[in-house]
C-alpha cells in the first residue's frame, strides 16, 4: 500500500470517527428533545383538564345564580 493510499485511509477513518461523534451528539439531543416534548405534552394535557374543570365549575355556578335570580 502506498503512502498516499495509507494517508487517504487514515484521513477517511478520522473523518468517519468525527462524523460518528457528531451523529451520537445529534441523537442525544434528539432524545432530550423528545423527552422534553413528552413532558410538555403531559403538562398541556393537565392544563387543559384543569381548564375544563374550571369551565364546568363556572357553568354550574352560573346556572345556580340564574336559578336564584
């Protein structure tokens, strides 16, 4: 194997290693983002449930007020 081919293979191997590190980092960020998105989804769902309960309570209170009026 000539020195040029060996140098090329070494350069390719180094670039491949760098790209693998970047890919691993990107995958970690995607997992973290997915976890954050799941947490946000759960929070939004809980807030909507609470909002719906408040709206139902407000409607009941309005209905009671109308019956008393």
